[in-house]
């Protein structure tokens, strides 16, 4: 399910659909004149139109979904052409639908009817102009960007001596190596794939903004900010409020990490400035978990090696997925349908190019749900599986709603559900499922170690999640010329993350394009919000489960009470404003980071003490 013309296509599906299925929400001026004459809007006519939309969209969804699935799991000229053609077909449908729906905007009737047309007449991911040639070009541009990213490799040497590495292999270098120069080569190598994407992205911005203006928006970014059941102008303020809550904790973590890295790599960077992006163990510096060995606060005899346990116990991709499913069924949720295991892609095929970026899919508008991953036997992938299954269970539980309501309360909710489960993947949980012989009893120092490990994922991500769409909002608004795309990217990365490029960057570079969600046109603020919401939801579910003790010790595994509360949220889909859905689960109508700060209170106390004498900030 994507928005706003409301296909059932997965929220994390092939990103050209995220663009293109929604991209034609403008159409010819004659589209609505016979639907509903000027004057009072008829609720009966509106209901009839909605019913027809539901019938029409279901069948078309399936064709588009199948074409996009094929293009993501078998990248060829033929599958890309078929995906582009399917997207064009959907654009024609959504173009007509959006314009016709405007005739019923503001209709008065049942709450469901009013909600349906509020959603049908909201703005899209990237509305295309009326011009059919431009619509076709938009489809082609998006498909090409997706393909270039998916097939990207960095090659060294010539002829028989040439060796090539894909994103996964280059990411392994950043994860495992502690050689500064080797890290630099891997980081820079991946970014050789993105300059070719830049002219396509420039054209995408031009065409999408044309469409935005045709339907009354100043630019695409304004449309993105209109999805959240609040005035468009209020949404950035909501984000700024959340960022202000968590910024001090991130700055404490940054200060601590920078001092440790300066000792690891002496005289390689200014110990009072930004951290070089290639030193934190992740291709985009959004997750620092892989350098825990450098940042571990205290020496400890407690050794928790989930990667080793997965390997020694023979966990393959299927067993890892079954483990994730078992967590959800322990909450009282239904098992995954057999077709999920038959049709999902769990491992990277050897005989074809695929996009390994993990995603969850709702393909047939019934129980045909799938995930697409290239699973390895690591704790990181086990956690990702739980995240993707959060999407899958959301799909399954709002499946019986009208198509228009088949989405998360807002897109941050969809991202948060699986991560709520991941917060309950405690040592005690690993003991229950046999990946730990016995969960260690953590003293104060070992608790700080454990919280550090989790913060390197959860807290290190927050400024990255905040800045991605800020960059796009600025690009869509025309505040940044194409020649300055890369310069502005690194300006924001410095401003929010305190991160810098390890080598000089040029205007011809396009480092934003080295992150999947940029060529894929997947809005990213959802992830920032989800990292706040997951702790807010976690606290509410822990209270429902009867948990007593600090929030960071809670696991809702096997709690039917928590499961009932979660299922009630999932079943709502997008049928109500997100404020109502959040209130039903947490008692609050506003997103709030207080639970996150409560969770990490032991770590923040340690960081403030450890940073004494340091010059923090950058």
C-alpha cells in the first residue's frame, strides 16, 4: 500500500512504484466534469465512485506488483521494460483517479467515506505532468536509476586481473577492516556507481516538480509533508521538536566515539571536528554497530556472539525467517501463509542480478505477502528479518480493509512495528530460543556495554534519518542547484551528523545516489519517526504485558496482552488519523522521545562522565 492514490503495493517495495504508481495524480481538465456537477457534493455518488475505485485498483495492483517484483529479483532489460510499462499503465489510472476524486473533496457522509476522499485527494510521491511523453520519460528515468543502483559494482585492475565488488562485499570491508586506507578505497569505490545516476535524478526532479505545480503544490516536497493529518507547514516543526529532544544524546555519543576513533586512527583527522564517514563501520555512517570493538566502554568477560551461535547451530535463511515468525506467533498472531515461504526471495541467487536491499511486499491483495532479502547468518540480518516481518504482519492484519485504508497509520508506523519487536530481542529472549546458553546477569558496567551496542544502531541513526529528506526538500524547492547537490549533501551531513567525507568530493560526484532511497525515491523521514515511535510503543506494550523494572530490560515475547494491543493497532491500517491510532496504543496523541531517553538513561549518564574534559561538538 502506497500513497496517496492508494495502491496496495508494499511500503518498502520497488521504489519506482513508490514514485510511479503515485506519480500521475494529475490528468486532463475534462476528467471530472461528468462525475459530479457543480453544487452540493453527493454522498451517494461519492460512495459509488469509491466502490468503483476499489474494484478497479485491485486488479491493476496485482499486475504492477508482479512486474516490479520480477524487475527487483531478476534485473534484465526485459524485466525493467515490463516494470516501466506497468508503471505507465498505473500512472494513467492514477492520473484519472486523482482528478476525478477532486470532484468529491470535502464530501460529507460516513466517517469512512470522508476519510477515503481525504486520502484520495492528498498529494503524491512525485506527480507527473499531463504530458504523456513526460510521463513515459518519468517511468524510464526511475527504472534506469533503480537498475543502475542494483547492478552497481566497483572494479579494480584490468583484463584477467580485474576484480569487482558489489555493495555487500564493499560493506563487509567497512565492517571488518581497521586499515584506514583500505576503508577509504571501499567507501570511495561504492560511490563510483552514483555519478551516472546524477543526470537522471536531475531530470526526475524537473519532471516531478512540473507535475506538482500542475496540481497546486509548490514542489514535490510540499506534497510529502502533507501526508500527516496536520497542516503541511506544521510537519517540519513536529520533526524539529523530536530532533531537539534526542540531539543532546546523539552529541554525547558522537563526542565519545570521536575520541575513541582518534586513538584508533591517530593523526588521521581532527579530533575536535567531524568524524570521517568511512570509520564507523557502515557504508552510509548511519549505523555504528560494527565498530563496537573500538567503542566498548568496559572490558568484560561477558561474550555475546549471536553471529557465532547462528553459524554453529546451522541457521540458514529459512530457519532465521521461521525464528522471526515464531516471535509474532508467540504474541497470539497467526502463522505466515505457505505462499510466503514459496514466493519470497531469502538468499541472493547465483545466476542473476537482484536488488538485495531488504523489502517487504504485499503482491496479490490477499495473503500473497513476500520479503526480498539476501540473508546471511548474522544477528544484523536476524533483526532485519524481524523488521520486515513487522511490515508483513501489518499487511496481513489490515488486509480486510478497503484498499484506500491499507497502509500504516502513517509511514513511520509501518517502519516502527518490526523495530518494536527487535527491542524485545533481549539476552533473555536469545536464551529462550537457544541462541544463548544462559542470559548474563549484567552489572552496571556490563549494562553500559549492552546499551552502547544498541545505541550504535538506534542513536547513531537519528541525525542521518533527519537529514536525508531535508536534502530532498531543499532540492525539490529549488534551493540547491544540481551543481551543488553534493556540496549541500555534505553540508547537511556535517550539520546534523558531525560526519565528513574521507576524501575530497567534486561537483560531479553524486554521493546521495549511493544511498538506495535516493534513486529509489523512497521518502526517509518515516525512518526518523519510526526510531522515536518504536520506543514510545515499546513502553506501552511493556506496560500491557505487566513488565516491572527498567524499560531496557523488557521483552514482550510470549505476551498475549501485548499482542492484542499491537494487533488492534495493525487492524486499523490508515482508516483513522495517526493521532487516534497512537492514542489508542499509548494514551498520547503526539510523537514523543521521552521513552527513548528513559531507555538509554544509563548510557547517557556514562557518556556525560566519560566526556568530561573533552571539547564536544564540531
